[in-house]
C-alpha cells in the first residue's frame, strides 16, 4: 500500500509443466485483474511460457547438433587411422534376439591392408558371406560381438584368425545404445 498498489496479479511461467518464474503485475486500482484483463494476461503468460519452451528446445537441438558434429568428427578421424584395422558392424539376431551374424558396415584402409580384403568385398555384407567358416573358428566372433552389441561393454583378446592365417589383437566395444 505504501507504493500505491491496490491490486496485484501473478501469472506462472512454465516450461514443460514446471514453473520457472512468475510474471507479476501491480495496479493502483482495486480489483483491476478481473474479466478480460485477467484472461488476456493469463494468455500472455502462456505465450511467454511457450516462447521459453521453444527457446529451450532450440538450445537442446543446437547442443545435440554440436554433439553430433563432434561425434562425426571423431568417427571420421577413427576411420582415417592407417595403423589399426577398424570395422563398424551391426549385429543381426534371430527372432528370439540371439546373435546369428553381423553386417560389416564400414572398414578403414588398415582393415583392407591387414585382412587383405577390399572394401567393396566387405562393406554392407554379412560376416558369414565374407568368412563362410566363421562359425567353426576357435573364437565365437558372432557370439562375442553380439554380446557386446546387445549388452554393452567391451572386450579385447588375441587370437589366431583362421580366415587369414594371422594372429590378431582384437578390441571390440559398443559406443552407443
């Protein structure tokens, strides 16, 4: 009353249903915030809330795009590696969710050189097509890679790779959901 306020109105500002602020107004006449004025101010608070939500979503989208760009940069750098053979694969499961094969989506130049198979003969093909006897190898590659793909985690091991007659040090991990 000392400042001459005889009415006040508080209108919540919400983002995703949570109150993040209040739009407060004061008037010198009693009962000012009623009827059409009240409805208009309430709608204005909803419009401000909507703008805040749009702004937050835009910030999240920009952050996600930045993360994606960084991930793509790291992915490209990984495949540019000329020393370590790298294969990006996708596990294939049966109707019960058990690993039965894997598709090699992408390999780098080192993979071609070390394994001795050209990209065109590997990328986009199933492991069983590329290495027909893979199910009889000393290591259950499909099972090992399938477990990592489905459950997450990582593994490393050294093994004799029957397809090429080489001893290899293998590291496999799941980098995402």
